[in-house]
């Protein structure tokens, strides 16, 4: 009887096990789903390219410059000009006639004259007007502030004392000039009489000497007395001429005293002027735009260091304003000096209170086309003068550096200057 067959216990080799784990070749499978994927992508790309080309053709073929310009809003970041007529939107302040507006641009409000109120002398502010703050209105000559006047008061007192001393010297010379002339004339007349008497005495002694009636000594004494008195006469005559001649010593002394007095008067006037400069007043009618100094601050017109103010404040007359615009070179040919404009404050273009007073904005005209262009922007600076700003509206609707929309009309302003 044969024994039962035992199962084989031979283990598979390492190579057989590795081959059993290998994936099959997908390219050999006839039903693979990825075979047509590249062709699908090519077809989709061709379709998208055709669609984009068609849309670009439609947009380019139907482009209307005037309609596109009318739809383009004015940007607030920088001045942008829009050629062609402007289609009004919901804002009632814009002109309703498309034939009037030839250009529209945004600009910024600037004062016609910005004044820095600076002291002419340095010192510490010891007094300030209680209303001295930004936005307050002042009339020309109104008190603003006062610098400590003690030092300048001392200088004025010293100059005034020097002037008064020189004035007294001059008046003394002028008043006593006639008396000195009279006194010199009297002395001269007296000496002339003495000379005449001594000459007679000398002649008499000469005759007596011949008869030995007088001694030689007496004769010589009479002669010397006569010569001395004659010399004194000549000296007094010279002194009198110096007192009476136009270019004599007395007249030169009077002129010198007069010049000293005038010099003293100039010093006193300068000291008084510097003393008056310690009181700061408003140079024009206007509104305080910025305040640069406070009470007890040091101010100096030539200050460049920190802690010392070179000016007290900035002020301007806000009834005299301009709009500063940068017009592109391609549009500047549409503008002329004196051309009428409408100025609409950008912040109040939908404000009912403002529109009730100014339905189309402020009226204005082109006051200046600057002689040089801005190469970086490719634009020409243009200034538009804003008309009819009342004192009550000054600084209310138009403030410096505020944006404003300007519509240029195709007619000249009859009131343009």
C-alpha cells in the first residue's frame, strides 16, 4: 500500500513575490478612459479663443469716444479731464445742456493770496487774542498777539534821550548864534577904538621924543601897545568873519548839530518802530488757516531751530479763491483766458442747502494759463477764479485744498479780468 502524497513545502522566491506586486501596463488596456483627454483640452481651448476674439471684435467695432467719455466718472485721486460733452447724472448741479460744456476736470481750491503772519522782532508771546484760533475771522488791523516789549521799550527810551540831547544842543547853537555875533562885533569895535587911541598916543610921543620931552622907553612902550592892539583887532575881525560867513565855523557847528539831531531822530524812530512791531495785528481781512504759536512761545522771524516759531499763523481772504487744475496737453487747446466756468464743490454737489443757493455751482472764469507745463504729468497748470463768494460763505463751501469739479463752457465771461 502506497503512503499518502505530502504537500510541497517549497516557498516562492523573492523575485516571484516582487513580480506579483507589479501593476499591469495600462497602455495595454484597450478601454482606458484617459486616451482622448488631450484632444478634449485642445477643443476647449480653441472654443475659448474663438469666443474671446469675437467679444473683442464686438467691443472694438462699437466703440464710441463721446459715449465712453460721458460714462467715465471723474476720479478723486488725481485731476482727470474728459473730452466731449458731459451727460448729467442725478446731481442737479451739473449743466443740463450738453452743448455748453466742452471740458470737465477736477481741481483743488487754493487761496489767491496766502499770508504768513510773521513777527518782525523776536521775543516771547506774553498776550494772545482770546479768539485767536483756526477758522476765526479777523479784520485788517485787529489785534492778534503781543511780544514782550520791555527790551524794545528800553531801546526806545535810550534813543529818545539821545535825540532830545542833540536837539537841545542844536537849538542852543541856533539861538545863541546872533548873540555871539553881536558880542564879537562889540569887542571888535572896542579894540578899534583902542587901536586908534594908541596910534594917536604913539604919534604924539614920536613928536615929543624929538624935543626930548619923553624918554625912549616911553616911546617904545607906546609903540608896542599899539602893535599889540592892532593884532588883537585882526584876530577879532577873523573871528567875526567865521561867525558870519556861510561856510564859517559857526555855521558848520550848527550844521553838525543839526545832523546829530537828525541822526538821533532816526534812531528814535527805529526804536519806536521796533517797539510797535511787538504788537502783531492782522495785515488783511481774512480767516486764520493754521496756528503756529501759543502763549509764552518764543517767536523769531529768522528761526530755524525746533522750539522757536518763525511765524504766528497763516491767514487768507477766503472770498478770493482760485481752483488749481492740471489740464492734459491734448485738451488745453479748448481753453482760453476769460472763458466762463462752473465750479461745483465736490463735497457739496448733493447738498440741498448749497444747491438751493447755487444750483449749478459757483460761477467763475479762467484767470491764468501758466506759462510752463508739467513734464511728468503731461499737463498745463490752469487757474480758475471763483466769483461772488460772499463774506458769509467764506470758508463754508470752498476750503483750501478741497476738491472741486470745474465745467468749462464754450463762451467767454464778460466780467473776466
